[in-house]
């Protein structure tokens, strides 16, 4: 087994996984997994730049993660950066800060690479013979990947819970017009994804990342976030619709009172739930299989 660390820095959150990985079998033993909401993509859709306060929040999390990596003695580290840092004019400021703190350069990967990591991490334990459609709903983008043991088609599109919230939401709760604008963006992005990925032909829909796991936690009626109960849970299309309707009717304070919603996700979960609901309806899925294992696990496996 090789002790490795993987960091996934997205638009809304930064996450760390330290694990012992068998390089031949792909078996992974998790030692530490943590997530921090840093909102690196704050304002990027409007300004094209990473905000100074967003960079500082991200660097603070990096310093915390550096201490964990050192304490656990990981032999290798891979730092992958996704949508927000792909889009920003001043991404070199981000790169320089990460190198100074962690000693590695963040790899600003393409949407296709992001999709491949997500697929590997999400499906590694499923061992089924069916075709999977893996959807990774992030803060700035959503990845669509189909395949079984290997990726057959992938596409990243610029719809995410942070990007859509910043672009369209001005009221709390959002107005019918704002909801319609989000849905129109999602449907246009689904049309784009469908040009590359046969999104309606997969037998099993697998959903990843915080918007999906939060919707699952609410649907399961959990009073506290429980990764073990959420991982590989099956949430019906009706439950996805029911939770989305509940969130659409709620105020910020009412959402904040739901214990399974992370404080950093309270303002963007409505858009995230809408993305999931549109996907479920578009592909005609009866349910979504929820995975807590995702791009982060794919990154760790790639290091080993």
C-alpha cells in the first residue's frame, strides 16, 4: 500500500483525502477525509477574477491540510483545481500561493480529466455490469460521464450551484422568474452535454458532490449528516422533486435550520437541487444512486 494525499479544489469547496492505496488492485483505505467551504469562485462569473478574500480563505484551508498531510506521512500529493481556477484571469496568484504552502503546483485540469477522475472514484466499488451515467454537480460546472469499467464519453458544462445562484438569484426565496432562468440554463447545458454524452441511455444514474449528498440527506430524513447512510443510498425521482420543492419554498433562515445543510451551502443548495432535478427528469431515471466517493477518490487512485 502507498500512502497518498489528494486535494480537490473546486468553485465552492476544497477537500482533502489521505489514504493507503494498493496501486495494482485500486483498493483504498481512507485515513482522513475533510471538506472546507472556501467559495474560491466567488464573483468569478461576473469579474473573471479570483477575489482576494476568496484566495485567502483557500490558502487558510491549504495550511490546515498541509499539517494533516505531514502528520499522517503521505508519500505523494496531487492537487487538482477545477472550474473556478480554469476561468480566472489571475489564476497565477492562486498557483503561487498553493506552491508556497504545499510545495506542489495545482493542476488545472480540463473538464474531461475532471470527468474521468469523478467516474473512477464514483464507480470503483459498484462492480456492476450496467452502463453508468455519473453526474458531478459542482459549484461552477457539472460533469457528465458514461461508461462501465472505463469512461466511454464525457462532457463538462458550465452549470453549477454557485455560478447559477450568482447569475440569477436576487430574492429569498427565489422568484418564479429566477427559477425559470436557472432551469433554462440547465436545459441548455443538458442539450450541450447530450451532443457528446448519450445521457438518456445509461441504466444507472450516479450522483456526486455536495448538492446531491445534501438532497439525499434531506430525503432520508437525517437529523445529522451521516456519510455512511448517504453513501450508496438510492433516492427516488419523486424524492428529488419533493426535496427541491421544499427548498424552493424556503427562506435562507429556514434552510439554515435544516441540520444536514452545511452553512456554506445554504445559499446555493436551491440551484444545486434544481440541477439534479432537471437531470433526473431529462434522463428519465427512476432513482439516483448517491456516492460519497467521487473525484477525490479518483485523484488518490491516480497518485498511486
